[in-house]
C-alpha cells in the first residue's frame, strides 16, 4: 500500500513542495536578510546568483544521476543538502555563513524536480507524464505560497532563526521518509538488472541535437526564467522600494504570481491537450506577453498603476507554470534512456536566464539609487525578448509538434 504509484509520486511531489519553499524563501526575506547581514540592496543579488548558479551548474549531474543511480537516492541526497543549508542559513550571523547556507540549498534543490519527473516516468504510463508534470508544478506552487504572506508573518512573529530552523527539521524528516518509502521502480519491474548507459558527453550531444530539446530550452528560458527572477528575489524589493507599495500589499502581489503559477500548468496543460497542434504557439505567445507586460510596466511614466503590476505578476506566474510543459516537448522527442538528460538540458533554460538576470539587476542597481529598482529590472525584458526570438527560430525548424515522432511513445516506463 505504501508503495503504490500514487503514494510514491505523491511523496516526490511533497519533496518538490518543500524544495520550492527553500528555493524561493529569500524573496520575502530579502529585506530581513539585508538588515540581518548588514548589506546593501545590490548585495542581495549575490545570494540569489550563488544559489541559482549552483542549482544551474548541477542540472546536468542531476539529470544524469536520475538516469544512472536512480531517483530514490538522488532525492534523499538533495533533501539532506537542503536541510543542512537551511539550518546554516537559520543560524548565520554573517554574509559568508549566509552564502554557504544558500549555496547548499541551491545544490540540493537541483536534485529534486528532475527526479520527480523521473519517478513519474518510471511508475506511470507515458500518456500521464504531462499531467503529472503539471501537478508537480501545482505542488511547487503550494510550497511557494508559504514563502509569501505566511513566511512574512512567521518572520515578523517568531523571527529569523526559529522560522528557518523549523523548515530545516521538517526537511530532515523527509529524508527518512524518502529512504523508507520511495523506490525507483514498481516491484518486479525495471532496475533488477544493471543498465548499460551511453557515455555522458555523447548522450548530452545527441540529446541537444534534437530540435525539440532546443525549442523546449528557450521556452523554459523565457517562461520559467522570468518567474524565478521575480519571485526568488527581485519582485518584492521592486514593489516595495521601486514602486513604493506597502510590504503587506507586495506580499499579496507575490502571492498572485504564485497562485497563477500553480494554476497555469494544469489549466494550460488542458488547453494544450485540446489543441496540441498549437502548443508551441501558445507557449511562445505567453512568453512574448510576459515580456511585453514587464516592458510596459517599467516604461510607465511615474510608476505603473497597481492593476497593471498585478496583471504583470499574474502573467509571470502563469508563464512559469506553462514553462513546465516544455519538459514534455523534450521528453516526447527523446528516447526514454535520455529522459533525465533531456530534462536537465531544458531546466538549464529557465535557470540560465535567472542566473544571468540576478547579477545584471544587481549591477544596474549599484549604479543607480535603490529607489530606481524599476530601471535595474530591464535585464528581465532583454532576456525575455532574446528567448522569445530564439524559441520562434527553433519552432520554425519543426513543421508541427506532431511531426516529430516521439522516440518513446507508448512506453510506460524505461527499459
């Protein structure tokens, strides 16, 4: 009973719920971190750049680990690293210690989502993969909901150390649960005999050569990249310091983005399921819309109207959820044995964007007054425009989404 497919995947989704809390908790805590560590607003970018940079650097190892050592051990490792990092961050009193904590969180976080996808691939028929990817996005969104108003209330109420130490202890309990309950494959299927894997570099090269992999990379770049950049760090300071919005209202605006993220994946997944021939057009169009809304918000004379900001944050969240659908584009076009590698390459897209945006915003912020954060946010628009153009370019290489024969269509789980 404990190892039914729904239970195993449900636990994996819970791990992603916790991972998103750890990943995004710096957003609402940014101004508290600035005060705790005695740093300037521009220095906050170092935290996000380090955490997301390490997350990015570990994507290929995480994808290969999913294929080679299995999701159970990889998930347990990721949870243990996040637990350690969160406890260090809870106790940190200096900038170096805080950076160590966020760095460990970034490395551990890298092992979670790709292995949630791998468990979905191992335990369920291929036709359910897209739905499970969307539901994983919902679980992550719920975890991120805790990093908005609830986390702000906890920081105001019980303080920094108790808040983050409690989340570290919860994560430690999940390590035990992972090792006890989760298995890589259903009993009697897969994993019984060692699998011969292709060499790493040729595997990555062949996976990247698939046009759908490159298309999915750029779709994820614009959709998830903008969402992570905004909610992981800069969205809250932008609203409070750049737009003069009250902290409570700014937290609620972030909550709008997170709720839209949770709703975006399943709702757009249903829409794409009804019109599969237009899924690339829908995702690319949403990326263009998000980029355009940010451009209008930043150009609005005297500060954007709050209604426009709410719409921009809602579209950003919905785009982040839609970015999860890019994984299914790459999965369907690659053999099952390269599923982890394909997911890792796609995940590089959004987090390459976020990692590039963090220091770019921080650099601009260092050159202007902190109240001009709206000026420093322009790298988000530039990166979004670049990714949209590249996505269209690669989409033109594919006559139609259904024209690329899925390499593992009909395979319920990898051989």
